[in-house]
């Protein structure tokens, strides 16, 4: 504990700085936006959103949030990497009868990239009612 309260860990400070850069706030955010331009800056924001959705899904599963299974209909690479893991576009068919397909963009482990026909887990997104987050691999048929 520091003199003025709890000191943030290095990871917390780095995540906070990355969030400021992606949102365009602060010196680093404004500088990044100026140098990258609007198109590339939008890609940075999309990458941060994919990263944050992965972290949120992991936290929800760890807290015991209910998951549902879905089958991978299609997968497409976006060409972006976050910590050397690919960001992909997934189209999923939930196991529930009569459910509409779900399309989402998420980060996946390069060691466990889902393929068409694989079963994956989804968790409901509390910040966006009606939306789902990719929660990892389920059983492979």
C-alpha cells in the first residue's frame, strides 16, 4: 500500500492507458488518433472491443454465469491479432430449437480456433441485453 492509497498494478495501469488510447482521450489517445487517421483508429477501437469482450466473458464464466452451447456455422479471419491471438467473425447456431443464428466478432485462442461444426459456449452479455459473448470451446461432435 502506498502513501496515498492502493497502488495500481502494472497490468491495471497498462489496461487503463490502452483504454484511453482506444477511446481517443488524453494525450496518448489524441496523438494516436492524429497519427493513425480515422480508418485505422476505428480498427484500434474494434480490436479493443474484441479484447474487452473476451475478458468480460472469462469473468462471467468464472463467476458461474449460465452458458449455452452453439454450433459454428462459419468462421472468417479479420486479419487482426491481439496478443498474437486472431480476431475472427463467427456465425453460430444456438442449440435451442428455433433460435436465430448469432453473428459476433471475437478473439479466439490460436491454439483452439473453432472450426465449422464445433460446439462452442456462449454467455449472455449483461452490458448489452439480447447479445452474447464467446466463452470458449464446448464439446466437439
